[in-house]
């Protein structure tokens, strides 16, 4: 957790959201001067920019907003794009596109992975495994890798969703390549492969890797369909592994670290809490859920939602939209409510971002909520409509007829959110 503090301090100073779940992938927003309640007539939208379809969230860095989308040009074929916008005006600055075939891809409306910005480079990953390093300034391609062509990667049913992560001079990606290339590190400047790790004997899952400091060293945490694995980010050495089978490959939520604890949760196989050793690179199982049912859930069976650890409690959204609180030490459920998501429906969800002693939660109905989460329960402070839900493919029963499954960015006292039609910037300033 100590490793995250410099990133969080930088986020407060620079007001940026440079990657998946913000600086350090912590799901924490540190800016001050933010409103307490939403205006009665809704948020003031600074700008709207037309975009195509996709699930990927925006990232914000150094005055630019980055996003990926997809424009269909046939049954399965089309073009994926990486786009940069001016943060203040929404004016498109550049776009880079490439052809792609979504044959065999479930929910094939567009890219999934949030762009990762690192200084003068932005790294984008397409739904079928096209990784590109682009120049922030003009979108010029610096290097690229096609995971399917070069690594014979197995693209999982929901596509490549795991945003690559920067670790010093390296960019590390979940590749799902043949042999021992489930995870591959590239020189972030040249794109040259530096190391590869983990046998691709199981699906890669959909979870984004994180970096933590524990046991006196930096560790890369990768949750895939068969285990939680810790690697040395410098050379790919396996430091420890904890078996944790994710049925149907549904390792989706990002692992969450607080102090010495590491938590993750799967749609079918439920939650697991590990304790990271203080004096060496190791982890021990504290507790694990017992249910493997998406309906008869004993703890927290998260899917798209990444839970949050707050003190001695865990908060997250379960398999059918139930916002739940668990006791961190025991895994015991403390309370649940459907008030945040609005309906009991398969995969109903929302995204939690901590801001001080409260949370911003955008649900898949297009609402933005300010709430307090405590062991005593869920307390809603304010709610407003953020964006129209537009995704209809494969969602099943929904009272709104569509969902919004994109994580917003919080930067410059604004929220940046997208659907399949537009990207918006709305003020959250007091």
C-alpha cells in the first residue's frame, strides 16, 4: 500500500486519471473543491464529443483525454480507433485506427481496455489483442504487437480486457500466448520483448494486473483463471501463487490491496482474502467463499465491479446487483441493498471510486451517486443522471433496456464518461 501513496499525491497535484481506475489503479480520487450534492437540474456538461461503440473507459493526462472505440463495417469486421481529445474543449486532436475482425467475440461492440498513459506515450489494447504504443502528441505509432499473430494468443470469449501496466522501463501485458507467454513484458520505448511468464494452460481471464510493495519488494499481481500469481516485475520470476479457479474464466475484478491484505472476487467462485507476508514474497489464505453458484451466494460474487476495502470492511456489488458489505476478517456478510443498482438483474453493476470519506458510484443505468458506505449500511447523499445507457447486446432483462458498462475518469474536478455514442465532460466542482 505504501507504493500507492506517491501516485495518489501526484494525482492530487496533477489532477490526472492516467490509467484504469486512476493513478496506481487504486480507485481513489483525491482532488479537493468537489461538490457535496448534485445540482437539482443535473450536472453542468462542459462538452460532448461524438464517439463510436466500446466499453473502454477514458484516461486523462496532461490536458488530453484518451479513449478507444469501434466502428462496424460488416457483420464482424470494422475498425478500432484510439482517439485523443482536448481536456478543456473536447476538440478531437488525433485518431489512429486499425482493422479488426470480431468473429467469435461475445459482446462484440468495441474495445474493453482503458488506455494507459505514461509521459509521452499512450498504450492501447484492442479487443482481439492488438497492442499499440502511440505518441501522445500526434498519435504516431511507435510500435505494436498483434498477440494472435505473434504469440498465437488465445482470445477469451469476452475479448482482451486487461489494460497493460507500466513498471519502470517496462510495459507489462496479459497476452495469453502459447507456451509460457500468458504475461509478457516489453521495453516501453522500443516494444522489444524483455521477459515472458506463466504457462497458458488456462484462460487468461479479464482482470487488470496491479503493482504492490510487500515482503520487502515490488510485486506484480496477476489474477488469471486458475490462480492469483505474484511475479517479479523486473524479470517475470514467479514469487508465489495461490490457486483460485475462476469458472468459465471469469477472473474479472481487479485485485484490491489494503495494508497486508489482498482481496479478489469472482462471479461463480466468490471471494478470497489473502494475507501478504511482511518479511518475504509470500501469501497465505485467510478465508475463501464456499459457494460456486451465481444465485446462492454466500459472500460477494463480483463480476464487472471491483470491490473496495475500507478499514475492516469490504464493499462491492454482487452477481445480481446487490451492493454488499463483508467483514474483512471473516468474510461474513454484514448487509446488502439493491438501492444503488436499482434492480435485481444478472450482472447489474456499478463502479466505486473513493473520495475522502464517501464514494462516487456510477451504476449501469447511467446514474451517478454520492454515498457513504459504513458497517451500519448504505447511505445515499445525492443522485443524478450522468449518461444514457446504450449497450443492448446480450444484456438480458433490464428495466432500462440497455446498460452502461464503462468506468469513468475523474480529473480536473470533472467526470469523463462515455457510452456508445458520446464522450462527455461534466463538472463536479463545488
